[in-house]
C-alpha cells in the first residue's frame, strides 16, 4: 500500500476528465461482472476516459511497466520537462540515451525502458510520419487494427496496448488487465480461476457493457489497493470490512482459516 497513491486513481471531479454516465443494471438480469462494476460505481468517482495523446500515453505506460505509480509518475514528469513536449516523438527519437536514462531513473529498469522508448519513437515517425498522425490513428482507426499494430511494437504487450486504446483513444469496451484486475476478477469468480491475463480480458469485455469498461478497470485497481490486496484481503479481518463481500466467491481466500492462495491453485487441487 505504501507504494501506491492513497487517492482514487480516477482523480475525482478536480482530477480532470468528465464523469462517466451509466446506470446500474437490474441485478436479476445483469451478468455478475456488471453487478461488480456497478457496486464499484458506488465506491469510486466514475470517470470517462480518452483525450490523452496516443504517443505520450504509450510512453507513460511503458514507464509504468513493472513498477508503481509512485515511481513512474515522477519519471514521466521529468521526461516531459526535459524533452520537447510539443513534438515528443521527434525529441525522443533524437534523444541522447544517457540523458533519457537520467530522466526516467525513478521508474526502474531504466536502461531497458530507455531503449524501448527511443525505439517506439523512431517507429512512430517512420511508419506514421508524425506524432500527430499516430495520435489520430489511435483515436480514429478500427480498435482491433490499432491494438494489433501496437502489439507489433517492441516492448508493447496487451495491457500497454489496451491502456493506449482506453486513455488516448477513449475506446469503449476496452478493459485493460493488470495484476490487480487479474487477481480480483478470479477471486470474485467473474473469470476462471486459472485464466491468464488475456482470458480475463475476454471475459470482462464480454460481460461488462462497453461504457462501463474504462471505469471498471481503474475502479478495480483502486479496490485492489484499498481492500483486496494480494496477501491480506480485507475479508480476512472481517467480512463487513469488504464492500464486495456479498458478491464475491472468494476463490483462493479462506477467511475462516486465514489462508490466501492464488486462485489458480484451487484448480490444481481439485
């Protein structure tokens, strides 16, 4: 918990963006996944996503890989301050790598990430002509095409591609899966216990309405930080400590015994 921000990651009304307008579904007819997202909507500010620059979002997401927001945000801020933000792709493609390393050091894995960032900058300019054209492509091209093209870039995995589609493209129906979403979806029982990240994404994007996916992603992350942590979920202390207790199957969690295992281990034990 100490490595993550305490505030709602959606930012609240003063954090920018617009509120996501959606109605809670009738629980008798909704999927369990939608019921979960609706419940999270009672806990967190519902932000609509989109509007970020595609290339800057791509860089920001690379910086966030394998580290916390607390570490990656200062690296992003330092990068934006040191390089020309008016044409970031041009600036980073021509960057001195040691200078870039120094700027992003707080994000960890800085040697690897500096190479990846310069590489995607060069690729964006070579294939799209300019940062502005790349940003337009992310916003306007077919989402499946954009996702596949992003996945062709070195260092861009499914979560990074989906974050660009969501935060820059504002695409409905995109539900990026990070470690929190992967863990919680399986604990709740809205994805198979042994599902990998891509399978969890398939289940969530199938069962959560498109307009609720972006909010669901950030809200589930926040829920994982505040309540359903990897080793000490709130229900171990007291069922009433978790606002999702009544809609959770607690796969891999045994409050009576005080035990927590990865949900996939429950499948192996069957």
